[in-house]
């Protein structure tokens, strides 16, 4: 693609590339290029309208926040308090104390520990073993 762009953006290379085209073919190419340019202009204008619309919404929201006495830090604090438990351990689902008095726990997530695998084989492990 970069070769095409190099030819298209350099006058000498472009002239050499279209040397064998007739005038009618060059006019067709020019019409197609003009259509592509017009389409690109419309897309850019649509993007600009969307950006202006977003900015207007942002301004309206900020105005409402100011009227309510809220700041961005208030929203950030509310977001942090509603987030999932980060850094906390999962609750224990399975708990077993063996004959030597050692307690084994498992959250039920990940690879099953050998102690619980043996209990499962014996049919003694269910979800309510906690």
C-alpha cells in the first residue's frame, strides 16, 4: 500500500504511472478520486458533529454536577466503593480436619487439593462440607 501512496502523492511518479492512460480514462480516475474525497469530507464532518455533540453532553453534565455541588472526585470515590472485592481472599467452601488435627481448607476454585480429592473418591465431599 505504501508504494501506491508514494506514487499518488508524488507528481513525477504519478505522471509516469498514468502516462499510458487516455484522457477519458484520466477523467474517470479524477471523478472517482473526487467521489472518494467527497466521501472522506462527509465522514470527517460527521465525526466532528459527533465530537461536538459529546462535548455538549459533557458540558451539560458538568453543569448539573456543579449545581448539585459534586466534583469529579466525588464520582471517583463512589466508583471505588462499588467495585468488586479486590485483594480480598475468597470465602472457604470446604474445610476438613484430618486425624492429626491439621485443618485443610479449599475455596472450591482451582486444582483440588489431594486431601479433598481423596474425600471425593470416598464420597464424603459435598458442597456443604464447611
